[in-house]
C-alpha cells in the first residue's frame, strides 16, 4: 500500500489554487492592444524603452528588409499609439520581404535619436518571434544604444580639436557634415557623421570633433542628410574656436547657448557702459538691505541676449510676487551710484542701459547698444578759502565695528560716500571721543553717521563755526 506523507498531501491540495494564479492572467497596461488587426498583415506592437521621445523616428530592421538600408523608408517606420507614448506598432506584409526571408531570420529596432536596440548588458539584440498572419505580437524593447553612450558630465569628454555643436531640428533621418575650403578636411562627400551626442545646460546637441590637425583652417561647412539628397548652403567658419549652430528646415543659424541660463527668480539685466571697475545692486523699500547691506549684491553672472552682453543680478525666487516694492540703486561700491534705477515689485525681468550719468530701461528685443560715454573730466577744484579748523568730538556708543561721518550741504567736507573715519581720538573729562578735524568758515552741513556696511542714520545739521561734542547711539545722535 502506497503511503502519502503530509507534505505531499499539502501540495496536492494547493495545486488548484496555483493554477488559478497563472501569470498569463496578469496583463499590464503597456501590454494591452493599441492597434487593430488587419487581414493579411503581421502586426508587431513594441513596448519601447523609457525616455523614448514621442517625436522620434523608429524603424524595424532585419534581413527581411535590408537591415540599415531600411532606415528612412516609410514602409518600415513604426507608428506611435495615439493614447500612450509607451507603445509603437507596425503592420508588415510578408509579400514585401526580401525574397526567401522572414521575421524568423532575425530583426531588431533602430531609433534615429538614440541608436539601435540593446540588451541591458549593452549587447546587440535579435528578435525571432513571428506573429501569425492577421495576428499581433507584443515585443519588449530593453534599451537604446544612447543610454550607454551619453556622458554623465560634459566635462569628462575629451575632444579632438575644436567642436561644432549642433541643435538638430531638421527632422532628417541622418546627419553628416562635409567641408571644403582650405582643405577637404573631413574627407569626401557626404563628410563625417556626428562624433556623439551630449547634453549641456539642458540642451541636447549632436557634436562633430574637427580634429586638432585642422585647427586654423577656413572651411565651408555643408550639412546634409548623409548623402540622401538634402543639404544646406555653405556655412563659413575658421576653426579657431568652438561653434554652436542650430539646424532648422530653413537652414543653418548661429545658436547662443548663453540664452539657456536658469535664473533664480526674476533678474535685473544691465548693459554697463559706465567704465566702473565694479558693479553692485542695492535695494531698499518695503524691505531695506534686501539681498544684502550696502553696497548690495555682486552680479550673479553675464548673459548674451540677441548679441548684447548683460551683467545680471538674480533677485531670488523667494522675493518675487511677495508684495514688495523695492528701489534699485546701481553703484560701484566706492562712492559712485545711480539712484532709483527702477522701483518695482520684483514681479518681472528688468533690462537697463547704465551710463555714468543715469540709467534707462530698454527692450532687449529691439535694443541697439549706444556708444559708451566717458565720465566728464572733474571740475577743477578751486583753491580753498582759508578758514578755521574745527573739531567734531563723537562719543561712540553705537557698537558698530567701524564709524564714519559723511556730510552733505554747502560742501562734502569729508569727501564722497561713506565719508571718513576719525583722524584721532581724545579723552576729555573721562569720556573717550573720536575726533574729526575739519576746516570751515560757517558752512552748513548735514551729518550722516554710518558703518560703511549698510547701517546709517541722519545725525544732525551743524554750522562750521565752532567745535561740537556729540553722543552717537545705535539709532540716533544728540549734542552734549
């Protein structure tokens, strides 16, 4: 008598449940049919790799249709499903196959943008599955070749000579570059195909290394669809720099990569015609010292727009549309400034032409740079009228790390902003004073106490006809 152990009996009881969980009944959304069947045609529906662009051109290639020779032929081009980017299909008529060949002889897929299909281990892949006539077949595509070829960091690419970077918007199935002039630098027609593809600052380029041996040559470039009958007019270059170009159906244009700058919030763009060695942007208004105390923030960078180079200041996304109203002062951090260049709510980009004597808002689409105007020669300084030396004694209780007096009125007795520091110190009746010596003869002066770092207040008005003893507190001053 045959005996069953408990484990064998448990397996027998489990078999009906296992059959009910067959994986054939689990259907993912990407596997659902997306194209109707057609009598007499074999339908292949391909599940394409993630990252496939909906504008890409994908072809099925194999011995049955001449392999790579089929690329560019609409008969072998895949069609994207109307309701998903993940599924592409093609109807195949076996009567059009190369004589004696079938899908069983092997086929693969080719993306114009990203190369041929590959396995996850970066190996060429060959499919041999064959749908029935009038039936469909789901085929899973693993990877495109470019997923292995794209450099992680553009700085890691070592180029041979100068580089022609191309934004390719031609729609052509292939691209080549031929050159003539000082030499037929890249061989005979149709020239060379791209060295590779690269993404810089979010822009996808095809690039051509031109070869160190060709540096300095003057060449006429002819971009074409790799000898397929389409080409553009000559584009002249001298290989003494890298070039950035855009190809459109209408031809070749210079491409400005600096226009791809990603800004932090809105920005103030300045065409700086002042001749100043430094440039700063200070803001006051709803919030004083926004983005830094005097002299304000340094430039974020430079950007070329429509051929004009701007110095720009990113204002910060956190400051935008926050109900602020700010006054912008552009200055050189050393006594020269243009006040209230613009007063606005940090709710738009601002473009400004800045000269030493003022600033004007401009439209970057129509702006033509004017000729820089040199600063006028300073007026000759008149011989000083003999006066009297007076002293301003300041008991400094501000706690500031530095202490300056600026004066305006009949004359700038302490020079331009921020004025001057004390020329000496003294202790009188047990009180320590900073001593400022000035020559005067009855001039009326308005004193501003400051720390030359964004903190300041109007102190008082004095007449230079005597010495003054002043107590300076953190927020105000008083006579002793």
